C-alpha cells in the first residue's frame, strides 16, 4: 500500500486516465483506494491528508469518466 497526499494521488492518476488504463476502483471502509488496471495489476493507496468524503469526490469524478467504482456512499 502506498501512502500519499490527495494532491499526489490526483496527480498520479493523470497518466493512467489519458491511456484509459484503469479497469476498476474500489474504496474500502477505511477510505483506502485500490485500482485494478487492465493488465490485472492492482495498487492500493491510503490518502493521509484528508477524509473519506474528499477521496470519494475524486472517485466520483472517475466514475463519471466511465471507470467502474465500488464503495461510494
């Protein structure tokens, strides 16, 4: 699991979004976010400088762009 700030998290998403590489996103009950990529590899992030509400907002934006997101309230 990678720990990072919300800014670092959103910046790290940009290359993946440009290439349509993200297959699915899951937010667990602790607010950790797991990405599963089209090649089957998974990566989990814990965003350390904000609450679940802000993480969900970023994930809602991903859902609106067509990525499957599970665990949104």
